[in-house]
C-alpha cells in the first residue's frame, strides 16, 4: 500500500516487522505506481510483514533515538550546487518567492491557486538555471519536473514537499531569511521526508504540507 512507503533522500523505505513489536527500516526499489499501491521490484520478500499505518511515527521515533540516523534528510540536499556569489543569490531570489507563493496556496488548501502558481515557479526556475550553471542536471531539476497540476491536494503535496525543502535549504544557504526576503519553517513530521521545510513571505506559520489539517505544525529555523 502507498501508505506504507516513506521517502527520504529519494530512497523509498518501509518498516518491516522482525519480531513482536520490533520493526526495521528497509530500503526498497519501487516499480509502477497504482492508485492505492506500489509495485515493489526489490527489497522485500513475499512473506514480509510491512507496517502500513503509522510508519511515519516509527521513522520519527528512530530519528529521536538516533539523531544522526542515515534517514535524516540533508540540510543542503542539492548535490554540487552551491550558492556562493551575489549573482547566484540574485538569480535564486525570484525562484524562492515563486515557491513561497505555491506554498501559500497549498497552506490555504487552494488546489486551483496552486496550479496557477506553477507556471511562475517553472519560469523562475528557467531563469535561475540560465544564470547558475551548477543547477543544470541537479536534483532540483528532477524535483521540479515532478510538479504538475494535480486532481487532489494530496497528489499536489507529495512532489512539492521535497522540492520545497530543497529550495528552502538553498534560501537558507543564501541567507535570504536573514535578509528578510522570506521566512523559513520546518515541520518535524511531514508525510514524505519526515522533516520538510518551506519558505513564506510572511512570518505567520502556515504549513503547506498539511494545510488546514495541521496548519501550525512546525517552527521557524535560522
């Protein structure tokens, strides 16, 4: 079931029962995706018992017991991309603000507004790539290609979370929060990464990964 699979550092994993009330994270390789389930190409045996509900809670407990767990998302998850010049920062800022507008739409549970925000995100991304050679072919490029107009908020939020987190990390690296351009927030229990980050134009915390269900889940980060 799709509810069993967690995504961290682009590595899908599930929790497998290895003894009574004892579970182990297991990296898997996914095949085709259905409406309710994934095909698993490798990493599981046919008789493995997999946690299908509350897997995110187990992952959170694992991180609390081992804060340097390999499942912890990287603060700077952009591979070789580095923001190290005024030109890079100037190119990045319009993209960050466009992503903030997309995040605001999801925080408002406004699927139509989110869809309307995506062309601006793609446009600013294209301008950013044209000025920042390190961005070409990097992880962020793959993430932005996964952003599409969706039929449900859940479908929209799943690819947005890793993309948003990567952009928030770039904004943090560039010091855009310190300059007052945006505010950066982190939620410790997001559906895809476990710890997702986002940028906002305003400082009133509004979680785009949950919307009205848990609008204030999270805290500002420096």
